[in-house]
């Protein structure tokens, strides 16, 4: 399916006019409050004062928490300008995506109605944002760049004391590399390590959105009272066939034919983007709901969220290695140990 993709809601910080907000929100939700309200306990005495049940990732006992009070960090999306003011362009861009998604969820998805091409793209934009905006995801990428920065600093220190002959010899080695594209500077990497949200989140969303918009969209539904759970890492990329590949090729990627991108929309619905799945609404059996909840809990950074004080043992089950895993079929040929 091909759809017209509008400009990404979150654009590069270098191309958007400053949106200063010195008095704007400082406690910013890393998982939107409006999104979390769907998990409000339906038995709450006051529906106007909802609460969700927040569980530490590895625990079976939760605590009631108002959505407004959880998953917040001070100035997490704020760009601090040289003059000391606060640029809120990222916060405002994310807010517009949240508003559109929640409106579509409540007006269309909840009523089983078909989405327009534009609404479909807004759902995909929210999925992309929920993958790229979380502290856990940003910290992971910060740690990918940190060793690179340390190496660059060591190389810089070496160059400061190296002889002309040593520098010439090293330059000859670098000239042999086949990739002639411009490379980043140490200043570029320093900026990413210092502020990964500012420098990585917008391009990640912009790069993923057109791909997600081309994928098949299935809305899984359930009438189970607990239904789908969510977490502080709501969007999960999972490839059910990855276990058949060598470990180095198991990182989930959108190019894999069997990749599945899932995001719970509410306890009764979950958005599934894939290359091979059906379009439209499909009822999910309880076993599938539990398996998706198990996936969500295992991928949580620190907390998972339920609409009741309920935690099921299946969510903690690590699973059993399949008989056709790479370790069992190909690993012995390569000397890999299968434990």
C-alpha cells in the first residue's frame, strides 16, 4: 500500500524556527499523559480522577498512580539556548502528534472505523515518536556513541604529540577506506552524547515514518478485562524469526520481511505494523494478548502499566528455545555453545 506521507511532525532542530517558551512545561512526559489515561482503572470511584496501575518491571505488585504523575522528566525535550532561554520546539511537536493520535484512537479506532490516509500516517507518526522519544531508547544510543567519542579523543591526543611521519603514515591508512562520504567531527559526536534527544530523536522519527506508513496496519482487539498492557517503552520492534539467524543479525530492523512493530493503543486495542499481516481490525485470542503483554513487559525500561492491580505469570515466562534456532541447527558448525 502506498500513502502520501506529510512532513514529519518532528523536524530537524536545524530547520525549524525557534519556539521559545521560558515559562513552558519543565516536567515533560516521556510517555504522554493523554495516552496513559486509556489505562485508567475502570473500577475507580471517581472517573474524573483516573489512575493506572504501575508495576516495577520485575515485580508482580503494582501501585495506583495518576497518569499526570508518572513518566516525567525535567526539561527532557527542552533545547537550552546559549542565552539561557528554553526552546520547546520538540515538546510542542510531540504534543501535536499526541493530540492527533488520541483523537483518532477515541473517535475512529475505538469505534472500529476505517482510517483515512492522513489519519493512518498520524498513527504511524505516533508509533515512530513513541519508539524514539523514551529515556531508555535515548540512553541506549548515547552509550553507542560514547565509545566512539572516547576513541576520537584518544586519537586527537595522539595527533597532538605524533611526529609528521607518524601522522602521514596514519593519513595513508585512512585514505584506503572505500567510503568517501563526509564523516562526522568530534564536535558532532560530543553534541550527540551530551544531548541525544535533541540531535537523534528528530532524524530518527523522520527516517522511520515513511517506512512505517508503507507497512500493513492491523488493529488487534480484545474484550479481556485486563487486555493489552503498556510500559515506559510502549513501542516494540520484534522479529519472530530472528532466532533463526546468527546473533549478530538479530537486531530488529524494518527491512526484515518478518518484522513486527507493536504499540498498545488502549487495553482493548493494539496497533500492529508489519509487511505480511492483514489490514483492518482482527480479534486477538487471549494467548496472543498474553504473549504480546509478555513482550511488552520484557522490553520495559523500568515500569509496565496495567488497568488493574493484576499481573499474570505468563508475562514473566522467558520462553523455550525453539528446535530450529540457529544455535541448534547452525551453531555447532561454527563452534557456538548451546546452553
